[in-house]
C-alpha cells in the first residue's frame, strides 16, 4: 500500500544534504547516526575525505556482488567494521571493580558499579566524572488500591519527603531532587532555556500541607490508614532509600510502611502483577523531547505499572497522543506542559531525583564520554 510520511533533510559537515524519508518523524529525535547505501553518490564524493577509504571501497565491492534478494534478507547476519583498541572487562562486584581501578588493571569504571566507597575516595577529583541523563527515578503508587485511589493521599506522600536528605546522603551519585517528571536537558521550543527550567517545579515539599491533605482525605495524623507495602530491589542503596522514606512517612504523616525487597530478575514480575502499594521505578529517555518521558504514563503502560486509569488519566493519554500528530512544536510544548501539570496534580507516581551517571576515568585516558541516555562511548577515547 501507499505510505504517508515526510522527507527530512540532514545537513552533513561537508555542506551536503542527505534526504531521508520516514513515516514516523517523531522518532527522529532519537537519531544518532544514519546508513548510506554502498552505491550512494555522496560516498564517491566523500572518498578523499575518508580515513578508511580502502575499507569502504572493499565493502562497496562486496555489496555490489550480492543480489537484491541477499541484501534485503531480514534474517541475514548484519555486516560492519570492528573497532579495535578497547577491551571490556565484566566485574560484577563494586568492591572488586574499585580494587581493579586502584591497582591500574582497568582505566574506566562505569556508573553501574560506582558506589559509596568510590564516592568517598574520588569525590571531588578529576577522575570521577558526572553526566546528567534525561531520566528520572520515581516510585509508582498502585492507584487501583482503594486507599491510594485518592490523589490527596498520593500528593501528601509525595510532599512529605525530604528529597535532599535522601539524595545527598544516601544516593551515591548525589543527584538533583525532582519536583516534576521531565528532567533537565530537554529543549522547549521557543525558549532559550530547557523544558524543565521553562516550566519550573510543579510541586513542593510541605509537611504541614501534606498533613492537611491526609486530614481532608479522612486520615488525620494517619489515623485509620492501612500499612503500606513498598517493594524495591535488594541492593543496599535502594534499601537505604526505602528505609529513609519509611521513617519520614511515619514521622511526618503517621503512616506505617512495610518494606519488601526482591532480586532484580524477580522484581519487575512483582510490579507487573501489581503486588505492591508503592514500588521503585525509573526511566531514562531515548531522545531530547518531552514525549520520551511523558509517554511513560499512557494508559496501556499504566495497566501494568501505576494503574492510573481514571478520567484524568484518559485525558492525559489523549493529550500525549495528540502531541504525537502535531508538527507545530509550540503547540506540542503547550500540550506537554499541560499534561505534566495534570500528572503532578494527580500524582500517580512520586518523583525522587533526576538521574545522572558517573565514570571513573584514569588520568591520561581521554575522550571517554557518557551520552544523555547513559551510554558510555569509547569512539573518541585515547590513552596517553
């Protein structure tokens, strides 16, 4: 059948135009590279500029020898060029990784195993590098539970925490506390500031206001409110965060919380099954547009996560889907802003902090970077 789409022009650093046809222009926000066919006219034009021109010519020769059927076969093995010079070592233990780094056995340690000990040793040094991600750590409320179906209760729980205490004393990467969902680093059309700075915070921490909301909902001082079950993964940092939240809710609202931990391979099954009142969650976007974050709370996804399915959730779903169909970025931003405000008014989730990522990098090892989605890139790495 005939498809409907758009032609998009990418400008190469040589000044040449590369025209791409797509039926999903909304996915272009996540474009990180493109593929030219071996016969593309620009390849011959660029050949004198290519450092691996011989390799490209050899690949063109191989491709030319294949039939159209061979080249379009979906199950064929993908071809490419191996990048030499980087050795990846898998070390599961944070302690072992830090020991290997200290001993000079590895030059880079990724953020997934950088924990408190590494922070204590290298915090403030040039070797510990931090990168902001376009993601947020948050907790889902199970909105289908009667005692969590009232937005006033959910807002009270969100407003009664002291995020800075948690994020600056427990979370190893010392992230920025979040008072909305969309993180920093995402553009806002028509503004010189990013989306988060333009829209601003959408709720505040206020224990007295949180107490008043609980009283309005029929639970003064937490009286008559059932014990909540908070599930999280069983690593020490997540357990410590859960215990801090537990203590704050007890002290500030009189709400009791039971903490249940699971290994990661089991944890997400428990969330999907709805075996929780509150559960740890998080998301890092794929491209710099608010939709990469706000689409997390479309109705289809809510069914197995926060269970936010009321009329307000349907209104939110409609706004996000309308934004997908628009080409006017100003109108898209207006919809995103209105949708996020509705999300924070309903509070089916509890934002805790904007995600960041860290790397330990030895002096003399240059050009290793983290992307805004958390990928570690060695393409430009060089060791002196």
